[in-house]
């Protein structure tokens, strides 16, 4: 089963656009979220945030997603993070997206940096850079549309001290699945 998943995901992840300089990729992604609708307001009040410039996601019945990011406290990078997601359900295709997670206070940042596994049920449709989604998880309910770099989807207000925004980068995927997402953190 793992080999089958790897054979589906490997070409999709290799096809994702990667920036030649990681520093610019992070600052460019932060700039996009600052200018993308509602997510820009969170930079003024958040205690910290995690930014994932590119998360690659793919699947055929069984799917997965992976991305690397940085964690910031008070605007300063304090460590690196990675996100791994496994999913099972009706899903087909691949997509790439950027993700921001805002932390309302020190407690929420600490909870994230200590590690967290969250299960949820997803229903997504992504075509090129337009996306529509609905989500129910232990973090709450959400729905949104991302038309590209100018619009970020969000789960709404802070829920358990965290607010998540995504911007579709591209791909073609239908996804109605149950997924578990795990974040790992490593301090500098």
C-alpha cells in the first residue's frame, strides 16, 4: 500500500514549483498572506504564526500531503515545522497550496510546538488556482473559496487559539476523505 501511495505522490511532489532561495520563498509567502483578504488582519494581533510556502497533496483512494515551514514568534523565526497528512476516502489528483497558521497567544504557540495530531473530514475541489472547500474537524467547521494569491480561505476566527488560512497554488484534485494531520517542530 505504501509503494502504491509513493508511486502516486512522488511525481506530483516532484512537479511542484520550488523557489531557488528558501529565504525568499518564506518572505514572499508571508507577503502574499498579508495582502490576501482577511488573513492580513491577523498579522497585527497574532502572538506568532507558522508559514508553509508549499504543501503538496495527492491521492487515489489513499492520499497524503507534505510540506515544510517556519514558525515565528513576534515576527522572528524560532524554528522549523513539517506537516504530514494521511487520508482515506474518495480522492483523485494532486494539488499544491500555501498555508498560514496564526497563534492567538503563547499557550497556542506552545501547544503547536509541542506536537499535535488532529483528525478531520475534508471535501475539496481544486482546479488550477481556484479552490472551493468545506471542512469539519476537531478544530471546528470551515468553508471557503480561494481564487489565487489575492484571496485566502480561512477556518474563520481563532479556534482553540489557532486560525488557519490557505491559498491554492495549482493542481487538479477532488477530495472527500477522512484525514489525520500531524505537525512536527524543531527549534533553532
